[in-house]
């Protein structure tokens, strides 16, 4: 008996140490996920110096808010991949996504969403630009592809022949001054903004590919003393005179650029051309005020739901209910910390997934507590009832959560971006809730169990009553 009693004391001491660790973890995670509230509490406690300290380690991990919360532009394009062979479509769609990502980065958008969705044999490009509400600029940036080409000067004979043909109504679509060369924008490796050293006029410096450098060297070699025109989208923007053959694969484009125009032009050249055509089929602008209102309503609903559940658990299960509420608080802190660290984009649908997973976490505790009630009715002690209750409720909790995870995986695999956000947050919440219900709640209950508590059955009335 002495050995058994000593073993119980050791187990209780170990449980208390782990419980203290859980509580400290909860405090630290609470500061991490809600630093503004922690700083406010520090100020109320008369320690204002802690306010700035608490903000430092958490400012690098902001929540990533989705378009429906932060506001911005939502664009849907149809990608015409059918023009390609079936074997080339996947690579072309991936290249399309990469090109569009480079283009939207010119907007300076934090974490833009660019993804390809396939449904019923049709590929769609989804672009979400949080914080950008100028739909016209977004459409132009994404859909337009600059066509840059170099044209060499025609000979006097060619110009006269074209002029004569135009008088007769023939060949009127030809440029009478310049003739296209093989050198186009597809040979550009990199474009940068530079400035004239004397006039400080903005210009665009080009670094050509190896093949493009050879073509440019050949063109300039054959046109020394002549004009070489640079055309953008069919219109001349610069017509310099070639003084010598230019080797090394570098060129400069001058024109009446403003600094912003030069940067935009260089950025469009760097983004590259679209590998397949796209057609805009849907567009939507979301106001930030509507997003904030939706967020406030969702958070308020979550808080009210949590408080209602906490009140029920405490009233019905007494002390175990208090322990369950503490475990739920740690569950919320762990889940939000994961959302910050991964990071997970929080949308209204994603927040709904979090709220649903809180309900599932409560459901796991109820299964455990009801099983513990049955053990108490059979005359077992509190500690033994706790261990048996958790052990026998585990199968039901496991099966329920695995079913939810399978459903979430299917939704994430087959659903749209909105459904995927819901499925992702729900699956994370389910995994954390399993840990919270089985490990945290059990450890906290074992930590508070004492011989004196064995005799205080009033703390386990109502839902834990031994008889009705």
C-alpha cells in the first residue's frame, strides 16, 4: 500500500509539473497571438515598459488576412490551354502562374494569391490582390504583354518602292521606314532602369540572352551609321543611330520616359510573355470596410460561442468543466499560433472552420466526461475514473476526428479556394483538438486530483452525479 501511495504521489507530482508547463505555454502563446491585448494588460498592471517589449517578437509574424477580410481585387481568367498538346498543358499552366505571379508582384502586394483551378476539363486562373481596388490597373498589368522589337532602316530603294506601291493602293500595311529584325523581346534576359549620366533622363538597360546578344551584334555591325528603331507594341519609342557594332549582349532604350514609366516598362519586360492566352470572365472588388465588418462579426460570433460553451461546461461539469475551458483556451492559442507561423491565410470561411473545430474539441471533452460519469457510477475513485474515461473514450474521439480529417482532405483536393480555406483551418483545428482533449485536459485533471478532492463530490455534481 505504501508503494502504491508513493507511486500515486509521483504520478500526481509529474502531472502537476506538466500542467504548469501547459499553463506557461498558454500564457506565452497568448502573448504571441494577441500581443496588443497583452500589452494593454501590461499597461493596466502598471508596467508600461512591457508594452513595447511584448510587441517586438510578434511584429514579424502578422496574421495573413484573405481578400474577403482585407479587401482588394478578385479576378478570374479562363486559360485557353486547349490550343496546346495534352502533354504540354500542365507545364504551360505552371508557366502561366509563374508569369502572372511576377506581374502582380509589380503591384507590391503582400502575399498575392495566384492559382490554377481545373474543373470539367477547363482551366481557370484565380488572382487575388489584397489591398488593391483599382481593377482597371490590375487587369491591364495582368493581361497586357509588351511586344518589343528592333527594326533596321530600309534602303532608299525600298522606301521608294513602298511609297510607289502605296500610291497604287498596294502593300499599305508595311512600315515605309523600317523593316523588322529577328531581335524581339523574347531574347531579353533582364531589364533595369538607369539614368543618363549627363541629363539624368530615365532609360531602360537591357541584358540579352546569348543568342540575343549574337543577333544584336550582327544587326549593329550591318547598320553602322544608320538608324535602328525600337518599337513597343507597334509604335516607335526610340530611334538611335548606330555608331559601332555593339557586342556583349547589352543595349539601352531611351525615350520620353518618366521614372515611373521606365520602372513599369522594365517590370513588364522582366515578367515575360504569357505562354497561353487568357480571357477575363469575372471580376470583383471587395471594400476593406466590408471585410472588417465581416471579420468583426465572425470574431464576435466566435467569442460569444466560446463563452456560451464555457458557461455550459462549467455549470454542467463543475471542476472538470473549468479544466476543459482551460484546455480550450490553450487549444485556441496553439491554433492561432500555427496560423501565424505557417502562415495560413485567414478568410471568413477559414474562421468558420476554426469555430467548427472548437465545437468538435468541446464534443471530445463531453465524450470523455460522460464516460467518466459511467465509471463513477460503477464505484470507481476519481483518479481511476479519469484514466478509464479517457482510455475508453479515445476510440470514439479518434474515429470521429479521422472522419473529419478525411472529409477536409477531400474538400481541399476538390474544392475552390474558398472551400480550401475552410478545409485547411478545419483540419488544423481537428488535429490540435485531439491533442488538447486527450493530453491537456487529462493532465490538468490528474494534476488537481487529491485525496481531499476524492471526498468533495460536490465539485462533480450535475453532469457527474453518481445517480439521478
